[in-house]
């Protein structure tokens, strides 16, 4: 099953940038313990959705930033 693409180029770029920022903050030790784990999961989800071009949360809301 293939997910419909619903992320535009700007949305994908912003998600990738936010994920990179979270990873850099994590590598510099800004987060620790449970916060570090949660920020790592958020960064992974941002990278995954950016790479796939599809956001599962947008689907039930019928949102799309793709033109």
C-alpha cells in the first residue's frame, strides 16, 4: 500500500531542518534521559515523513501542502 503524497517542498524542507536541529541539539547534550529519547523519536518521525512526502496526521484532517 502506497501512501498519497501530501507534503509540499517547503513543508518537507522545514521538517528536515527541524529534524537536523533536534539531532544537533541532542548531540551537543542539550537533552538527557526521557527528553532525549522523545526528541530522538520526533526527529526520526520528521525525517521519515519528509523522505516519504506523506504525513499520516494530515490524512484524517484532509490536509495537503502539496501543489
